[in-house]
C-alpha cells in the first residue's frame, strides 16, 4: 500500500494498525453507457452492443446489454440471433406493422477505441482519488484509499468518487467499499445499477452470511452446484463448514473458499504491470456443430485480439484457442512461434488451424489468446520466421500445450485466487486472460 505522505490526525493509528479501506469501482453496462454518451437519445431505451446484427449477418455475439435490454431476455455473450428474436432492431420494427416499437431496441457495433478513451477519463479520476489503483479491465478497478479517508467517512468518500465519474465523464458506476478486495467486489454487485454499498470491518461476516454461495467472490455456477451438493446453500454455511471437508472436495481451493466466505482476504491492492496475455472469448446460445459457424466466430475473435495487441503495442510468441465442449470441458490448444511478432493475419490463420481439431465436435464457447507478450517493438521477428520450431510437426512445447489443454476445467468459475476470469455473467465481455 502506498503512503500518501500527508499528515495524519493526532493520535491516529499507523497504517499497519488500521483496517484497510478498499474501494471497488465497476462501471454499469459500460459499452452501452459509452454509446449513450455519443447518442443521448438512447438513454432510457434498450441498447445492445455487439456484432453480427446487420441483415444477412447472423453470426455474432452480444458484448453488453443495457438493463432495459435485459428485461427482454438479452444477455452478454448471447448469440445475436437469439437477442434479435427477443428484442428486434428498432429500424426493423418501424418498418414492420406487426412489430410494436415498444418491444424493440437499438443495436450498435463494438467500438473499442472509443470505449478505451472513455475508460481513460474514468481511470484518470481514480488515480487522482487513490494512491494505489489496480486496473482490472476496461471498466473495473480496485482502489486502496486507507491513507485518504477513514471508515467514519468512507461512505462520503466513495460517493465523491462515484459522483465525479458521472459528472465529469458522463457514465455511471457501482461502488463497493470493504476492508478487503473480495468483499468490496461482492459489495459493488449488491445494488446495481448505480449502487453504493459500504461494508465496515465489523459488518463483513453478517453482510456475507445470507448470500447465496454463488455470490462468494471467485465462485461460479459449477462450484456453486458442488457446494449445494454438500448441503451448503449460503456463504454463512460455507463459513461454518469444516475446512477439512472443503479441502477434501476442492483440494487447495477449499481453504480459499472457506476464507472468502468468512470475508478473510489479505491480498494487497497492487497495480498490474504489463499483461501476460490478451484474449477474447464468446459463448454460443447452445452447443454448435456447424464448422463454418465456429470458424467465423474464431475469425472474429482473433481479429479483435490482434487489434487489441496492436493498440497495446504488444508482440506475441504464442497463439492459442479455447474450445469449451459439453458439458463444460475446457480444451486449450496453443502454438509457439520462433520469435515475437505483430501479425494479425497470422493470429487468424493459426487460430483457425488449431480449431480444426474441433471441426466435428459440438462447442459451447470459443476463445482466442495471444501470450508470451513483449512490449519492445524492435524485437519483432520477420513474418518468414513465424513457423513453429520443428515445423511441420509440433514442438514439444506445442505438444505439451495440447496435452495440458485436454483437461476438464470449470470455465465458468473465476479463479478463487482473484485472477479475473474472461467471462462476466450479466455484464459484458472483456479482454482478459483465459
């Protein structure tokens, strides 16, 4: 935790003796909010941001849906074809006498350059309000404000941050305040949209206890189902469980589940350095067997990841894919290059080649990742040198990646250690590590 260097009130305890004050800021339906900045007339209307909604283009996914759109059953990572069935485009509804415009919405394409510019304005405010900021994604961050405020006025401090974002940038955030990262994250989700929830140190256990197990930080649907199978329905149940039973069921994760349910989280808010990988993934409405549909989705994701890498100034030595097969088996495949490159066409080519293994396999979700990143432009290898070491056969590293990818994993569970997952249920798709 950074020291602000400012004076403390006489008799105030040292930072080491105080309970930390962590603020979690999560922008509400961020992409849709950005679109409303450009088009104020969209405020209060159903807005869907995604791709593949143009007539004749039925392959795509929803990146985010406004709360008004969610009332019609539209959700993030949903197939656009499903979204259009539930919420027709406003332009189409106005031309169809059988469609009520009150049951239609506005669709807009993803514009990452614009969203990142708005995000930059928000992040600038956060860095002014805290000495330590951990930027998790384009629309989410943790702040350690222990040296900036006190628990007695934490509510007012958080409201100040929230109001500055809305007043100066024009987008709305939900904010959670707690003595640790895990509880602050849960708090920010409790009163969305436009929420502000403060959980003081003495309130943590009582705040968490009645929550459903799926609301414990780091628990997804699969782990929640397994916890319920053990008779544990709430965070309070997990907090009162025998840690040995949890360890037997979840190995090393069991102890962390126990601690998170009790609000015990000693992770410090530390700024993130350069990312180790960049990825994007998207789910289908159901298992897909059509080879071309899978290829089109991967092609779109690969293009988006390569574009993000260029904007980040990142070179990559590894290109990989994720394919989630029924019921929820996560398969990853990767190919190592002979040196760092910035070649968008190559990302698409390699991703599609790796996808070939799943050509005849039903797939629920696909993703594309570039990793082993470097940020020195002079390190780039020529395109002629991209072939994997030992081509045409895969290298030992590639074979190892293939073998490692044949495991079953909980694709819908964020890592309990706090690593952010790629999917954000009921939110929006983000670029992050697999």
